[in-house]
């Protein structure tokens, strides 16, 4: 069986569309369709249901699980070729935009003083870019991964609370604001939905900093990290009972994890990035 066909199938299954797979692999969408057709012809049955979004058939799910070791091995082979003691080339980090703006950007001069010949590429979005497929070398994630050949290290615990603008009048029916899109499933939003289950949100946004700015503008209350609230200013921490929230007085902290694929953790330039990230977070504590 041709590796190109399997690689195409894995990209489509992981990214959820032919268009995204076409862009990621650098081939035309017609090539993607042709590869899938040949693979399904070889399988003798459909592997994908052409819906929006695409869904795997039972046989497609079995194939994806069976080929995961091949994907890992391909990445390990690439890493072996890249493993050099000289810190040259490009290293890619993926995380959410708030971490880039508030924490990483101010420290970039320090990174380039330490590693003048490295090129750092930062993917600042909420999508879980695939470390297994080589889209990124290191990730800072809001949840610890539970599948795949990934190594995770907790680098920070972030504390949360309910916040409101200092000028906002508080009462049990005060509007609440939350998160949507790719952030709709994170613990903050789930906790807010439970706490305000008797009333719908006034505003949902797909950006944590925008949520903080909306709270600062007096549009309503929201769950924010204490660090973000302090940076933005103009807000006060409020007790759940003041705003009609069904919640305990203390929200559980959320951990931030530094994640790397097992096959890449010893590549010198990747290790350099990981040590720089860990050092900066330790300095903050």
C-alpha cells in the first residue's frame, strides 16, 4: 500500500476537510480526492463519510488507529535526520494568542540572544495543531493530552475567579459573558454554563483577551484568570453569591502543559526551546 495514500487519509481525518489537508500537504484538492478514492477502492468500502464535517466510518477509524505507529515512526525518522548539536534551523511552537502576547513576546529578545541562529515560528491559535504530524515541535496547551506518543510537563497553574468591572452594579441577574467556538469546551466555559444555568449568556467570544476587555467595558461578569484581570485592570473579583452564580467560592486552578512528541524531545533545537519556556515560567513563580 502506498504511503502517500495513507498520509493523505491521515491528514484528512485529522484536519476534518479535504481543503485543509490539501493546504497542509501542499497538493491540489483533486489529488486529495484521487488518493482517497484509490485507498477506498483498495479497502473495498468507504473510509470517510462526505459530510460537514467529515466523519470516519468504522473501518476508517480502525485504519487510522492502525497507522498511528507509522505516523510516529515517520516523525522519528525525520527527527533523526534533524538531530544535530548545532542550534540552527527552525523550531515551531503552538499556543493560544494570549500566551504569545502577554508572556512570550516580551521575552523574545532573550530567546534570540541565547540562540541567535534559530528561527522561531509561533502558531497562535486555538486549534490543537498536531505534534504527531509535525505541524509543531512544542505546544503549550490548556489540557494534558491523554493519547499518542506525547510527553507533557506541567509548567504553570493558573487561578481563576469571577470578575466584573469596578463600575458595574452587581445583582443576582447580572449578565454573564463567555467563550464559544474552539474554546467552548474548555473548563472555564463549562463551569460558567453550570454556574449560570438559569439564564443565557449576553455575549460569547472566541478569544480570552476579548472576553476580558468586554468585562472591563462593563458588559457583564465572566470567569477570568486572576493574572489576565490584573493585567487589564479596572476589574474587581466578585463572589458567586453576588451575581447569582451557582458555584463554590473557589474555582479550581487550571494547569498549562508543555507538550512535545516523544521522538523530538532530544532534538537539540527543540530541547533549547523547551528549556527556554520552562526557565521563563520558573522565573515567574
